[in-house]
């Protein structure tokens, strides 16, 4: 992308989406930065240049425009972030302690840090600068955002999830939400250290993935489902062929034999849309050993269940739900969205046959994330799907700002233990032997 395209994206060269508010500049160097940006465009034009050359040119122009020597490093960094990065968001993106960034218009930016929301003293100059950053994120992915298509899901180069919604749907200016992911993907040891689960639970999940059980990860928004899905996928043997399917590719699988598929929105004429349902169907023709769907949220649930029931064991996916039982109810609803006139019992039989294990995760009030339940789907009893908890997290109260609680085994040996043993995974004989408390 040329410097001209970076500084003047398509949507700013056309009619703006919202009138720019006339506000007195709070930044005393605003005019200086505007002059430098203008001269950069004039002198470098649309030439393809290296980042080092741009930074060198910024320093040179700042000196020529009379920038104070003490402010030179800071102004250079700000202009570099605005031209080559994501403007005022760049320092937040580089901060490893921040897990989520929320832009509510130009003047209100919040972050999630250590599990808690807080406002940061960072602002955009105006709504147009926010739109500029959004355009810079979505343009390389072949996606668009404008009045005709005012919502978009995208991702950053490091896999961080991005959602943007702009006027006229967003009444207070463009809204941008970025869910950051660690540069080095979390491992099961990290989750044990964070207290998300215990080592005993981790060994059961490792064996379940190895034994090709179909696993559904459920939870609310921000509960850590994708992180847990990533960790579970790390247990898949490296010799197996994995096909991942996502709206915006964010899974960070470490295996070598991985095919990543991503949905595509409709074009300007409303044609060419490729949904998760299309990709699930296509994946079945790609000789997958495992199918990993980032999230099922619609009619693709039927195709996913059919894949699990037709020899594609060991599949993994996530779903938004408040409990393991709610997760199954949501699956029923999503299958009905496929437009198939199926009786409810037939749908439940499909679900009970397809799903072996539900891992339910929750974000607690202190910002910590816990696997609240590991639940086995044991089959049908009449018209009801039978669930049996294997592990659960029991809250005991609150100590100041911190939630107190412990993980517990239910004392019931799951039916899948024989399947796990047949696959060669040896679990301690007393792991399910009796009710007991486990240390986080």
C-alpha cells in the first residue's frame, strides 16, 4: 500500500459518512503534524517505500517545520503510528497487559486490563480519523465498510478479532472493538497457572481430544472460548489433517498440516457471499481428519452435527450459551434455522449422537475466567438429552475483589473413559473414583 493510500483512504476521498465536528484542537502540535503529513504525501507520493525511509523522512520534516527537539521522538512516534500503524491505538495494541480495546467514537476509548474495564486518556482527533483506522484494518482483507455496509468483522495481522460499526447505525460516531490475542498463543500450562482449570481437568481434556471425542466449548462473550478452543486444538496429533472454518480467522494452530478457511461477505451487487455453512460443506470434501469451526451461530449447526455423525470424529467448535444445557437448546434452535422440517426428537437425537463433551467457560465478576463445567453428553432418555457433569467449579464467596471457589469432581466415572482407554490414554484410576476437591 502506498503512502498516499495510507494517508488518504478511499472513503475519505469520497463523501464522508458523518459531518466533522468543529472542535478546538486540544493537541498543540496538531497543525504541525498536519503539515508534515501533507508534505509527506507531496514529496513521497504513491511510491512504495520502506518503513525506515518513512520514519527518517518524518524526522527530517519535523526538524524543518521547527518541532521542539525535546518533542521530536514523541512526535515521530505519533506520526509513525498514524501513518504506518493504527494511530492512537498503536500503543494500546502493543501493551501486552491489555486484552480488549473499545472505541466509542473519537473521544471515548476504553480497554480491558487485568480483567477490568477502564477508560484511557487516549483520543482520536475526530470521527474521520477513526474511520481512517477502520479502513486501514479492513481494506487488506478485501472487506469494506460504508453507508451501504456499515458493519464489518475483520482481523489484524496477528489474528486479533475486530468488529466495527459506523454511522448511521452507530449514533455517537464509529465504534471499534478489538479483541487482542497473545503474540505467543496460550498453552494448557498457562491456563492452569491462570486458574482456569486444574491439571487433572487438563489431562482429561487432553485424552478426550486424543481419543477423538467431539467437543463443544460454550460460554458468554469474553469468557475465553476461543482461547480454550486454541488450547484444545493443540492436543490434536501433528500427523492429522485439520481444516479450520471461521468468520474472521483468529485461531492460532501450531500444527503443520492445517487448512484455514474464512467466510466472505457479499460484494457491492449483493453477490458472492460465502458463509460458514458453505465452508463446512466444502470441508467435508477436503479429506479432513478434524474440522474446527470457530463458532456456530446459525444454520451451519446442522451441517456441523451431520459431519460429526458421519465419521468426522474429534471435531471442535464453540457456541454462545449460559450453561451446558443452554448450549444444547441453542443448537436445537440453530438447526431449526436451517429450514429443515425436522421433529424436535430427531434434532435431539442428532445432537446427543454428535456431541460427546461440553466445556463451559465463564468470566467471573473479578475478571478471571474459569471452566465452570466439563459435562458429558450421555445420550437420550425419552425425549430428553442426558447430561452428566464430570468436573465443576463451585463459587464459595468473594474475598475483597477476588472470587473464591474450588474445582470439584462429581465422583461419577464418565462413559467416555473406556473410549479414552481404548485410544491408549491412561488416566489415574482414582481421578473419577470419589467426590473430592481439586486445587486450582
